[in-house]
C-alpha cells in the first residue's frame, strides 16, 4: 500500500516566487482533492478532480493558483507570485467513492 | 453554507478517563459525516464515516455516533497514544459539491 504521496514535504520560498507541489494518489483512486490547512484550523477545500477533469474549485482558489491532473494520474498545484498569506499546509487526498485518504502534506512557508 | 462546529477546542484527560467530543453540523443534506485523527505535522488519518442518524461505529477505544444535528466521538479509557487533534467533517449531498467541510478540531491530550 503506497498511500498518498506528496512532494516536497517542506518548502520555503521568498514572496513573489512561484512554487509547485506534486501529489501521487492511490493508484486505483479516480478522485483527487487539494486542501489547505493553517495553524489551528481544519483543512479547507480548494479543488477536486475526477480522473483528469477539474470539476470544482473553491472561492479560496484565486487566479494565482492552478491545479492540473494530466492523464488522471498525479496532480500538481502551482502558486504564482506567492504571498505571506499563502503560508500553510497543502494537503492532497484521493478516494474511490467515499472515505478520503490524505497525504502527509506540503508545508509552505513564504518569507 | 455548510457549517461544522467542534467542542471543546481542547481537552486534557488523565489516562483511563473517558470522555466525549462533540461535532455540531449544518448541511442542506448530509451525504456523510467523517471523523479524522491528525497528529502534528501529518495529514488527517481516516477513522469513521457515518451516513444516517442513529448509526454507530467503533474502533478500539473510539466510538462515533450520529444524530440529525450532531455527532459524538466517545473515547473510552484513553491512553497517551490517543493524544491528537480529532477533526470532524461533513459532505453535502446537494449542489454537486464533493469537498468536505471541516471543523477546527478538538486537541486532545491524554496524560499518563
């Protein structure tokens, strides 16, 4: 069982730089989700893919954020022109029907 | 808009002291209510899914129950390794939305 894998685990970047995170879901899971979690808060939904189609995006996902899932396999989340408010844990989850499996997340610090 | 409120925000118990965590929710239609455990610096770990009022599920020292307005996570005779943040989330059956709405969690500390 490989679980949901996220890379990198930690990322420190300067304000204004672009960053990209990768998520490898459980292989047989066709649904993939991105969430953002700040300290003391629960995860907040960002976006959702079914296979390669991006079906839903939260209001939290500003124009600086873009997510892709080519060929319905791994997914990437890119943040352009990072701001200090983007500092958070970015979590990826996958599922087949119900019951999400989360990865360990990528912790982003914008300095 | 879906809402999830968890209480208490933090709870400190002695080892063996049983207690309950509360999750109150508001949804237009409940597809499922989820409980997760989260350790510091890690992603949430799935515990239970409940689908309808009256449903109960158990796993080791944990038992989750569901009513039409709230869910409880009962912890019986907890051990220090049960220390974690416990998150409750709901999935709405309406509007085509598939994301989960989470509460802020209950930070549980079990002292030996």
